[in-house]
């Protein structure tokens, strides 16, 4: 990345919504990479059943707020990291106020409602974000640049079949599967902030960990999308080939 890239990271603000299986590795890598200011949001406390995949925490953290333990862990890695705690659950009522001012958002939640709330607020505020979901041996992730590619609602409609959420929790999530996908989310944030590589915009990365098969599925943006459609320039989309891939 060089000195310029490192300075860009130091001057960046990233919000991490969800401090579970995806958010744990994402926070470790964002902190270690040198992101200057990191917001963390979660409402839960650390439970024993979390520890197999939520690698931020250990037995000594059981019963504590995830936000406070995650902040302490980040400060262990980099004592000069600015870590802003948002205790609670993201909702339509608070999302825009919390998200405004961040340069990039990592949506690492475990439920459909929160995924939509983050999507809608980021699109409204024109803030780039990474979406992801994991379940058993499956993972998926995409990056949204509002107006420059499809949003989560373009892809999944109003009632998405996201393989995350409490359903995923019940079926179980293998720790390393969440670890890989969460690390990819951190990488997308770093690429966006520093400005290198090719982002997962207009492409859903799916991973079948059982067969160890990664696929990049091209996705059209939907000009009729109720959330981001008005931002979309149809001609620009055709030119970029989003609709015809
Ligand atoms: Zn959309």
C-alpha cells in the first residue's frame, strides 16, 4: 500500500455493525491494518456458544457486552486506535444518525431486518458498504457503492433469501467459514479506502466451503429498485455492462 495508502487508512472511519462470526475477524484486520477510527455496534453479551467462531472473545469475556470486550481487544492490538462504541441494535430509527460520517460500513449482522436497515441507510447517505451472510458451509458477500452498482434490495428484493440470521444460527455456522468471509469484508473496506484492486460491486461472491468453490455471480442493478433506483443512470449501467453480464 505504501505510505500514501497507510495514511489514507489512518484518516479513515469505518463502522462495523455486528460483532459476531463475521465482525470478529473484520475488526481484527481493520485494526491491525491501521484504520484510524473504527465504530463498533452490537447489542449482545458474549455467550459460551459464541466462542467457536467469534474469535474476538475468550472464556474470560463470558457475560460481558461484546462492544466493551471488542474495544478492549482492538486496543490491545493498536493502542492508538480510536474505537467508538455504539451499544444497541441498528434500526430504522437510529441507522442514519449512526452511519453518517463513516467512510465505509461493514454489515456483519445476523438477521435480515438489520441487513435491510443498513442497506437502506447507506444508500440514502451514499456511503459504501460490504454485505455478507454465512450459514453452515456457505458464505456470500458483495460490496455496494450506491448508484454505481446494485444494492442488497436490487439483488434480494424485499424479502431476501439471505442464508444468514437466526436460521443460520440454528443450523450452525462453522467458525472458519465466517472467518474467511469476514476477512474478505475487511479486505473490501481496505481496497475501497486506499483505492486499489477491483471491488465486489455488481458481483456476488459465493463460497461453497464444502466443495471449496468460489464463484463470482454477476448481478444486474435494478433501475426499478425502490431504494437505489433513482440513483441509477441506466446508460451508465449499460456502458459498464452490469445488466448484460
Ligand atoms: Zn437497489
